[in-house]
C-alpha cells in the first residue's frame, strides 16, 4: 500500500513546477533514507531559544542542538547548518544532534593534513581558559597552552583574545576531539629563518628596509623580517636632535651593514655611510695649493 502511494506521488510530479519537483524529491529522499545515528546531515534551523536550536533534518522529530555550540550570536530560522546525528527519536522522543561534532569531523582531514605537513595556519583567539587560550582553527576549537603562546613570558594572556594569530598543530586526538596548537613554534621557525638570512649578510652590504620604529636613540628598520638598528649617530654626518628629522615611520630606505650578529639576532646599520663624508667634499672643492678669496 505504502509503495503504491509513493508511486502515485511520483506520478503527480508531472503536474508540478520545477522548484516544487525539487522540494518533493528532497522530501521523498528523506522519507526513503531517514537520517540515522552517526550521520552528518544538512538541516535547516526552524527555531532558536537561549538554550537550544531546533533543526529540521528530515527525521520524524526535529533535531535539537545546544545553543552554545553555535558561535554566531545572530543565527536565525531558515539558515542551513551541518550537524552530527547523535540520537534519533530517543526515550523522550527527541532527536539529539551536535554542530560541534559535525564541524570537527568535517574539518578533521584538513587539520590532520596541516599537522602532518607541519603547516602554519590561521587561528582566531576566542577566549581564555585555565592553562591557556581557546582558538578557532578551520572552524573548530583548539587549545593553545600558555607555554606555547610565545618564546618569552607573556605578560597578559587576555590581551590575545579577539586577535588573529598564526599557529602550528602540534597534537591531535580524534576520539577525544582534542586539538593542541602552538604559536611558539611559529615564532621559533621565523627566528631560525631570520638567523639564516642574517648569516648571509656581510659588513658593507647595502640593504633595503622599512622604517618600523623611531626612538630617541635610533631607528629600527625591518629588513625582510629582520630588525636592524640605525643608531642616531649613524643617521647623519651632522648633529641632529631626533631621528625623526632624518626618516619617517613607514618610509622605505637603504642602509649599509656595519655589523652582523646572527647568534644574538642583531643587525647594525648606517644611513650616513651611504653619503660622502663632509670633509671628503671639502678636499675636492679645496685641493692643496688652490687660491681662494676670503670674506
């Protein structure tokens, strides 16, 4: 009897419009292949309460997920979402689903690839927890231990909340849905690359960089990720009151390498040594034996 009814409904599709046929085919597919426990399905949000989100997943009853699993504070009925089916028509008649588990499983392959290839990936710091920070990587939560935030002691961990940072995935556990990341390893990798570049520089080399910071005692210049210092005495042959008289923050300049210390990550630069010494010009203008008129 049920089969005849289905066939009759299929015949009725000849009388439907294109969009109606698509909707009917979707409903028919859900009736023949209802979602089962362990499936990841796409559903439509039908109701949002402060504690729960009700989602139409094509089961007899609507799927219910905890509101706290949705990071977007502005979710609305009608939005589509992927969820993991935990229980279908349980003891209380509720179908329990999880967005958190669906997000994790859908992102797992990409996270695993990043871990195996030692990739540096983007992360957003969501909140502070005991022992570190919770960050979002590929749409799922990961733990950033306090010891892995920086290579030096962090003065204010809460200051990172809301920031976008670069991290590496250093530990995975699919069963426990546990992801651990490190910002420290990214910094260490960057420092090692900078050290290798420093080792290639020699005294007398001419480098190009961007003025990063101006202080009372000199100027810090970003030379391909390496911070070089131009002391105020090396900015000009003439006496100046402040480095800002010679360069501006954000300006691109060329400088001469005075000293390189890869071990301590130090690069000393000079701007004035790219210009002739004033006494050299005087010697050219007034060679020995030349007669000049005084005033």
